[in-house]
């Protein structure tokens, strides 16, 4: 059994998670720089980049769900004995 979910994750999921974090971080930095230098265009661009990071995160969640469903299909849980009443 693999000890952590990260080790069990597919390479696509790992790439999406890292890309999501990177896009969000770049967007936050640009938003801070845009607000401190009073550049509204930079702030609106930062919002778009943050939105791209969120969409990448959602795509990662969808890939993770697909991977879990495939794992469950290949490895069904063991049947449990009936409970006594």
C-alpha cells in the first residue's frame, strides 16, 4: 500500500496541481504589485491569471476523481461479513 496520496497520484494530476499553485502565486504577486504601483491594468490581468489557476485546480480535482474511480473499479473493497443484530 502506498503511504501518501501524492505518491499514488497520476503524473497528470501532479502537473495540474503544481501548475495551479504556480498560476495562483503569480496572479497574487501581480495583484499586489499592481495595487501598490496603482496600475489597474496589471490588477485585472492578475485576476485573469488567478482565475486560470482556479480552473486548473478544478481540472486537477476532476482528474483525481477519475483516477480514484478507476482504482476502485480495478480494486473493489473486500466484502464485509453480515452484522449480527
